C-alpha cells in the first residue's frame, strides 16, 4: 500500500511545510552560532592586538614589543581557524549574510599591510586603531545581519543579547586602546578625552540592553565579574580630568592596559556562555519531532490570536540602532587622528616661537591665535606655514 502526500489544501500539510522551513532556519542559526564563536575569538585577539599596538606606537617602540608580536601571531592563528570554516560546503546563508561575510573577508585581508605600517611606525596610533576597529566592525556586522532570518522570539532575544554584549565589549576595547594612547604619552587632550567618554557611555548603553534581554544567571555573572573595577574608575577620572605630576606615564599605561585586559577577558567568558546557550537552544528546537501533537497544541494556543507583528522585529530595530552607534563612534577615530596631528603641529610652532622670541607658552599661543584671526585662517595653517619657514625666524632672543 502506497502513501500519498496530503494535498496542499490541507492545513496540516501547510503546518508541516512551515515546520520544515523553520528547521531549515534553525540549521542556519546553528551554523551562525558556531560561526559566532569563531568570530568572537577572532575579534578578541584583534582587540588585544589593537591595544598592544597602540602602546607600542605611542612609546616609540619601547613598550610591549614582544606582546605586540605575540598578539599578531595569535590573531593570525584565529584568522586561519575562521577561514577554515569557508573550506566546507557553502552554508545555506541568505544573500545578506553572504554580503556581510564578503565585506568582513575583504577587511581581514588589510591586516598584513596594517601590521607592516605599525612595524615601521609609519602610522599614527589613532589611524592604527581605526584600521583594527574597521575590521572588527565588519566581523560583528555578520551577527547583526543574522537577526534578519530569525522567526523565533527566544532565539531573537538571545541573539540580540549576544550582539549587545559583543558590541559593548568592542567599545570597552576601544576605550582600552584610547586610554593606552593618553597614558603612554602622559597627556589627554580635549579630543582624546571626548573619545574616551563616548566609549564609556556607549558601552554602558549596550550592557544595559544586554542585561535587559539576558537570563538572571548571566546578568548576575556579568555584574560580578565584568563591571569596571575601582582602580579602573580611578584611572578613568585621571584621564578625564588631568594627569597629576610625578607619575611615570609608562607605569600608568601598563596598569591601565592590564586592568582593561582582565575585564575584556571576563567579557569574553560571558560571550562564550551566551554562544553555548544559543547552540543548546537551537539544538533543542531541532530535536522536537512531534509535529502532529505540536500542531494540535499550536491550534489550541493560537485559536483566538489577533494579528501580531513578526517575532523579534522590535529587537532587530534595536540591533540596527546599536550598529549605527558603533559605526558612528568608529568613524570618529579618523577625526581624532587629524586632531592629534594638528595639535602636534601647533605645539611645534609654539616651541619655535618660544625659542626664537623668548616668550612663554601662553604668549606663543596668543601670537599664533592673533595671526590666524588677522589672516582669517585656521591656526594649524599658520603653524604649518611658520614651521616651513622656521629658518627665517632667526630673531635674537629677548634678554
């Protein structure tokens, strides 16, 4: 006796078709969860390499030489592990996820050239930081795009909690790198302070979202192990006000880096726990084979339902908004590089005036400012012109 498939006018047939599609989506989410684990590990090493590179560049190659080299080697190991995933059969990802992956791979290929510029010290710390941050942003964007395929509210909630945590961790990593610049140099100008405050505020918003969406156990673990320590808060206050005299910049920089690294490692453990939970949840859903019984239960549960919005739609909007925030903060790094470069040029021009005219730093600054106002030009343009003809300023010093 042969069995024929029920006609597609049958409600149960359509329910079975829906379950098959759902299982296909769950298989894809299972892969996304596995890939998220690899991405999380790779991003963690990129964050560490970024911070070590900043300390090394700001110290003129005297600090973290071995650490920077080791971080680069570990990052490359994780990159190769991630690329090994691509050697398998093409996963059933959507076109959006494939596009996101293509962008991530493109920027991963920029790492060798970035490392070469760091090695030769042919790049400013802020520009090096921007290069690493751009790679990280595109890797994290793969997880953002995964939300487009979610039709299960609990999974959407877990995936959004994971991304919020990873995004907050990335902003904490940027805070570590920015602090490394200021503490190693022994000063934080206004632009650098603002960048630091932006990262502190941004990561707190992400962590608040994570705490809202995650389980009570995960929230308790985060509060216990992942919040900023008292010593970190003290160094934040120093960075955002004024560094006191008598401190060794190298000691402060190394202490800052160690504290922030410990916190980022704790955040990494929370990521691993969330990814493991996501894998368990998708596997549990895939093991559910009681279709007829589930259909009866579904009819009982949804008999009187009203029209609802798609599951997870509000969470997707939230993730998109957070992604825009982190992109905006990352783009600010380019302007930070320009600001720091202009500040250095103006300081050199002030030193030139102080040397040749015997004036104080404040008087030199006022002279530059007056020249800029009189000529209706930016102060950095006046400073650049002055440095280019510095040999002509051979004016005898005032006694």
